[in-house]
C-alpha cells in the first residue's frame, strides 16, 4: 500500500505500463544540422578529377606551371587534396594559387608533401595553379590534384 492510497489520494488504475524516461542527450547542433542538410539535399551529378603532372629534369630558374585546373561554367569544383614532389627538394621553390588567392610563394619543402583540403568548393571560372622553379640544377618535379566536378544544372 502506498502513501497516496493510505491518504485517499490514489488515482484510479489505468492498466498501462509506465515507460522509463528518455535520457537527455547533449547534442552539438551545428554538426547535426550540417549532416541533415547534406543527407536530405539531393546529390548533384559529379565526376572525379585527378591531375598528375610532371616536369622532367627541370632547370628553369623562373616559375613554370606544373598543373592548372580551371572550373568550367555550369560546374562547381571540389578540391580534396594537392600533392607536391621534387627529386631535389632543397633546390625547388613552389607557388600555389587557389581561386586567385596565393596560398604560398617561394616556399621550399624538404620531403614530399600532401595538402588535404577536405572538400573545398571552388566556383566556376576560378582555378587552381601549381608552379615550381629550381636553382638551375636538373630536378624532377611532380604535382597531383584530387577533386571532383559537380554539375550545377540537372544534367
């Protein structure tokens, strides 16, 4: 016998099982909304882009283009990563330009380098440009870009 029924305050029985209370969850709303928007947004058709470029035995002391990727009209570019390689990294200097913004210039790397961009959007008409130069010593230079083109129209 409960205290309520002893005092005459007992409620009539409803024959329903009580459900345990739900635990209160602490959520970070921004990642949740970003996930929901991406999940519910229809995926646009896309195609992968891989650029592998080499400059064999390069001796130029002026910047030469390793690769260039320009986003076509009607598309959105997604940049995932860029890789840099030089057989003589101590004699090679690099320039990286993304969407008319110079990311770095006259920089040396002392080993192969991969720069992850994690789905960086690039609008139509913009480009990614990687350039390199040496001190005149014959150097093999290579660059790689991984990304994708997303159709803006319903093709």
